[in-house]
C-alpha cells in the first residue's frame, strides 16, 4: 500500500530524479571538456601550442579543408602551361615563315633594314610594353590565384581564366576580348601577304611572343622560389586581392 504522506512522496520523487540529474551533470561536464579541447587545438593551430593547451594534429583538427602547397603550385602550373601551349604553338608555326626571307634570300637591302627596324619596334611595343608590363604578370598572378582558389570550372577553363576572359573586371574583359578579335583579324590579313612582307611581320610577332613567354616563366619561377608576386588587379570587386606568396 502506497504511503499517503506528502513528505514520503517528495522523498521518492527526489530518489527517482537523482540518477537522471547525475547523467545530465556528467554529460554537461563531458561536453565542456570537448569544447575546451577543440578551442585549445584551434589556438595551437593559429599561434602555436603553449603550456596547458592540448596539441592535436592539424590533419584531424582542421575544420575546413585547406589546399596543400604542392597542389596550389600544381594548379597554378596547369594554368601557366595552357598559356605556354598557346604561345608556343604560335611561335612554332610562325618561326619558319619569319626565317624564310633570310634563308631563301628574298629581301633587298631596304627590306632587311625594315625587318631589323620592325624587330626593334616590336621588341619594345609588344615584348616589353605589351607582355612584360601587362600580359605576362597578369597571367602569372591569375594562375597563382587559381591555384589558391580553385573551382572546378575555373580549373577546366584555365586558359581563358588566366587570360582574363572571364571572372575579371568589365574593362579588362572588354580589352581581352577586343584583343583576341583584333589578333584573329591580323592573322587573317597577314596570311594574305606575299613574302618577304609576311616574314617581316611574323618576325616581329615571334620576337614579341618569345619575350612574353620568357617573362611568364621567369615570374613563375620566382613564385616557386618563394618570392612574392603582385596579386591580380583585375578581379571583380567582390574578391579583394591579397598579397600572393609561394606556399610552403
């Protein structure tokens, strides 16, 4: 027979509640310990472990995945390689035509002077001003940015990405697309010229391409050696650039 005394009922209720209360207390202490371990591990990752902190390997404590340095460099090299392939193919196709006026002795003395003058002009206008000051640094910086912020579509379209044909400011995209269109028209026009004039024009173009390709690989080699490369200045406004240094 159950006791009708209110005090006995209270006593029985407290006894029944005690185990649950103890379980909750242990669980709260365990959760607090887990939070302390995670917080201390994050502090260790950020600024180095100090006395009293729990050191957890980075591989297990990292919350968000981070690209390994060699993967970043590999993706950046992928972008540079595509631009190299484009420029290298143009050099390979145009170089024989540029040398033909010399090897076949197709030029007069005046035309030889024009050839040399065109080489000098193109070395400055295309090689130095066009490639060394503008195109080549932009290609390298965007390739490094691609390695540090890879997206599947960007990696697949590494060539147009590094050439600022998309994911760049409106002004730069316009300039890049107009340049591609003008280059196609120029190639079509030069093909219709007879020798030695076609060889003269192709000679200056080849010199500029070789200059630009050399600058691209010189800058990328500096990045691989740990030197800082200026960030791309043509990213959209929602992506403010940060100084780019070689990882690892």
